[in-house]
């Protein structure tokens, strides 16, 4: 009887040791991944903030101002977040940062056209028609920057977007060889800020993966140099 009791206790201790080892492995993997994610997030933030300037400190006569797309309302008006990006671009245009604005967003469907809404808003602000270039296939930040370089032949740029997004856009731009700095356009609180922060964690991991795998954008187009006339970009191409 005593032998059976001892064996039972020994088996219980063995299983406890196995479970503890498994738990240690799982926790080790968890903390290693968490540490890597935190490092990537912080690294991109620090690098981006170092290249973000106030309006009066921005370089002048760069090739263009890049405005990444965001949600549009009823396919007619920019959302508050997108409007702030566009207002930032207008301020830079008027300050002489560049005489070209590239609006890049999602136009995969006829009833959802971010670049067109952005274009119309800029026209209402008095930006000349020929100064506005539309990228209809800036489906994400990586595609926007990649296509700016390879389709629109942009070499120098200022990117106008909210700081959380700007950090990643500048990281992508720098890694792809674009000489770019940023202008943060977040003068107010946005209802979606918490969601965007959580989403940004995954977006930064995706950006690192795209950079290190030399990913191609979802769609390429014939060249349309930013030095030309923006009116030739009104239709998808």
C-alpha cells in the first residue's frame, strides 16, 4: 500500500514538473514576442518623431506633399481625420513647402473613392487643379509610399498625417529610399484613437515584414512623374 502511495505521489510530482516546464516555455515565448513587438513599436516611433517637424521648420521646394487616404463619409466628404491631413497639406502648400500634392487612397470600388473626395476638398481650398495628383491605388501606407516613388517618381517629400500613422509612413519611406520628413496633423481628439492605436501594432509588424521581403504593392501603373500635370491622374490608371 505504501509503495502504491509513493508511486502515486511521484507521478503527481512528475506531472507538476512537466506542467511547470511547459508554463515556463509558454511564458518565455510570450515575453520574447511581447518584447520584440514593444521594441519594433518604440523604434519606429522614435525614428519617426526625429523626422517630424513644425510647419516653419519644414524644407521648401520638395517634390510633393503626400497625403495618405483615410475614411470618407458617404463618398462625399472627408472624415475628420482625413480633413486634418488635407488641411495640413493646404497649409504646407501655401507656405511654399511644395507646389505639388499627391493624394493617395482607396478607389477599388466606384462607390468609394478616397482620392476623388480628397481632390474635391483641395479644389475648394483653392489648390490649383494641375497641382493635385491622384493615386487611386494607395490601398495601404506601404503601397502609397512605394507608388509615390515608382509611379510618380517622387524623390523628396513631406508626408502629412496623424503622428501615430506618420511614424510608420516615415519608417517605410526611409527604408524604400524616399527622402522624406513628416508634418503631424492631429490638432484634435479622434473618437477612433484607441482602435487606431491597437490597429497600429499590427500595422507596424506588417510594415517590417513588407520591407524585409521587398513586397510589391497591390497594383502598379505606368509612370506619371510628379513634375508633370496632375490633371492626367483624374481617372484610375
